């Protein structure tokens, strides 16, 4: 297997990633109004390092059964109020 050419390698600093995440989150929250509910899963699923908690993930990105269970437990009351 050969080396990936430098111009095609992904690179970024943690600051750029954190800024991009904040900008996207700010945009999403700007959409909230009486017809739009923002259901932020961060408080439910994310650890202090900003990653999906190990007990809720198979690879720190995708949820496992426990992750979906806790997410659904928090989401159901929101849906029932609609």
C-alpha cells in the first residue's frame, strides 16, 4: 500500500474542529422557535472530553443498544408533549 499524497491528507487542529462544531451548534440553536424543538443529546451521551461515552458507543461515534435506550428514554417525553 502506498502513502497518501500530502495534498489529499486530512489535517486540522483541535481548535478548528471545536470552532466548526460550535458554529454548527449555534446555527442549529438559531432555528429554534415555537415550531422547532432542539433536542440536544450532548448532555445525555457525551463525556467531558466531548466524545460519546464509552458505555453508549461501539466506537466513540456510533451508538450501541445502551446508547439508543438512554436516548429514547429522554426523547419519549418530548415526543409525548407534541
